[in-house]
C-alpha cells in the first residue's frame, strides 16, 4: 500500500460519513472536522469506516492525532508500515 492509497481510503471513509463532502476542496493541513462540519458521532463513524477500510484500530486516546487529512494519512501510514517516501 502507498501513501496515495492511504489518502484515498481516508477520503472514502470520510465520504461514507459525509457524502456531500467535496474532497477536491479539502485543505490537507486544516482541521478536517471544521471543513466538512462533522460532529462527534460522525467522527466516530469516520474512525469505524477507517478501521473497516484499512484494518487499523485507532484507540480513543489517539483520536486527537487525526485532526487534518495529512495527519490522518501520516498516522495511518505509520500504523500500516507504509514507507514515508511511497507515492
């Protein structure tokens, strides 16, 4: 798996929760929850969708690390053992 595939999985998980989100308009460095206007329950559903898609269990204590699109990709890539230089 590449970082690009991880990013696509994150976007797909987000769209599963917020189908009206426009991925092309997401700033990868800005707070994700603010950009797509999701509440706490939607965020939990997003975490579950990530687990379903990637098989990565994100402990509740680490939810705060998934603040931006880039942060989600970085966190999940490390958990999946994806090389930092992969496309």
